[in-house]
């Protein structure tokens, strides 16, 4: 039972990470320390997406499920839990690239705006 609960906790953490990667920059609008977490997470998410590798959390979850006497699954976390939401039927590779560019652009613009805002707040008043 503890292994099964631990595997469920890993699923929750994994899901939170998958949501944090594309939208974490928006949290930086409120909390100035978020980029220290988000930028490495976004780099990791981009690496996993571009290389087609499975996140190590997937293997960890499968190992915990196996220890609990449950069956693991083939493929990655996204394919198992989120594919139908993230990759709906009819979504082409070109559509995926457009969405990836939109996420990168949104994050880049958000961080750019934060940089400008910080730069302006540090300038002495005229």
C-alpha cells in the first residue's frame, strides 16, 4: 500500500511539473523567485520533448507500482495520463511545433517584460 501511495504522489508531482513547464513564467509575474525554479524546469521539459525521452519520474513511478504488486505501463507519463488532452486526435507534428513556439514565445515575452519592469524600477527618477 505505501508503494502505491508513493506512486500516486509521483503522478501528482509529475502532473504539476508538466503544467509548471509551459505556464511557470506567468507565476513569475507574482513571485520574483519563480524563474530560479522555472527556467531549469522549462529547459528540462524542452529537452525531454525534443529528444523524445521519458522523464525519470516515469521510471520511478513504474518501479513503485511494481513494488506495490501493480503493473507499470509502457511509454511515458504524458502518453499514459495526458496524451488525449495534450495531443488530441488530428494534431499534427506541425501543430505541435506551433504550440511549442507559442509556449516559448509566451515565456520569453513574459520574462522580457519582467526584465524591462525590473530595469525601469531601478532607474533613478528624472
